[in-house]
C-alpha cells in the first residue's frame, strides 16, 4: 500500500472520534462486554498507542535507525490508558486529545519520505517495513472501531439491556 493511502486510512479515525461525541453519555463508561473496556478506555488506548509510535518508533525511523526494545510494556500502556479514561476527564476533552494525537501522528508520518515506508526496520523482535507497521496500526484501529460499532448497534437493536 502506498504512503498516501496509508495516511488516508490513519486519518479516518478522526471523523469517527467526532462521531463518538454524539453517543448517549451513559454509553461512554459502559463496558463493551462484561469485564471489558469502555468506549472511553478504547479511545484512550488508541491515543496512547499513537503517542507510543511517535515517541518510541518514529523518532528512530526518522534517523534511519532500528528501534530499540521499548522500555514500556504493552500491558503498562494499556493499563495507563484505562486509568486515564477513568480519571474524570470529560468525553469531549479525551476525544479532542485523541484527535490531536492522531493528527500529530499523521503529520509525522507525512513528513517522512516515501523511501522510509519501503525500508525494513527492526522493531522489537520483528523486521518490518514502515508501510507494514502502519498497516498493522490501521488493522488495530479497525479492530477497536468495529468493537465499538458492534456494541452500539447491539444496543440500538435491543440485543443488550441498557440498564
């Protein structure tokens, strides 16, 4: 996939974030499934990973360097995002931060020359091109977006009790 198409797909989350502002407030902190994350936690999770990519991946890629093993563990990032979503931050503020982080990520990717998207980098235990890595991130976005969409649709169709 070409750089332009990848960036376009990464940008697609921005209007989707905006659409979450119109959800009923009661859904924002309601688990998507028993014991699962809430919509707020998923949004904070996506924001946290955008920030991780900028701070721990693109910094090295911009210098044509392999990325060293991250000092942060996946579970720590996810737990921190969950705590942040439940910290009392308003829905609008969290979504604005999500949008800002995504815009920053897209701009940082946009600033990289096309050839960096084809170069192979060592990322953790994997060797991937930047294009492959961004494609993985897009799939991650789609996975969580589909989770939330299915949850909201199931409520609209009366498949779950809203109480």
